[in-house]
C-alpha cells in the first residue's frame, strides 16, 4: 500500500528542532559545471559533523529538496592551489537571500585543505542566521 502525505504535513521536518532547515548543498567549478574538487562532498561532511553538535543555527537535512528548506549553492574556481568560492543561500521557494545585482558571498581556501574551506564557508553561511 502506498500512502500520500498531505502538503501540510510535509512543511515541518521533525529533525529540525525548530531551527531553519538546510537541504543538500551544491557546488560547481565555473568552467566545467561539475565538482571535480569534491567541494559539495566536503561541505556535506562538515554539515553532518555539525548536525550532532549542540550549537547550530540550522538543521541539516540530507536530501535534495526538503520542504521549506534553504539551499546553499555556489560556484568556484581554482588558481595555483587557491580556491575561490562564490555562494548564495537560497530561500525556500527558490528566492535568493541576496538581492539581484549584489555580489554573492565569497570565501577562499586551499585546494589541499577542503575541510577547512568547507568550515569557513559554513561559518559565513551560519552568520546569516545569527543576525
């Protein structure tokens, strides 16, 4: 038997503990529109580690399209081992948190230390929820 969950029951994720919900992030290299560095995997790993911590401004839900969830998306480029990531936090419903025409948030880090870059990126993203 297959059941259908009404939309009203899908708007709250019980794992969120009342926090804003963040769905799976997505990052791409500017030139290839793929993720050859694995930055998306590094950010997901950092989010999973933070999920178990006591102080977190968002609840990470490891799925592509959770209802009423924010999305963290971005593009990056590499130059001589340095990675520059431009990212945006997209509101539920696909609206961007940064008005059109404004610059995206930017973080930089080393290509050989993606965990530190992911942590820096999440710190900047989390700052948007604590203001």
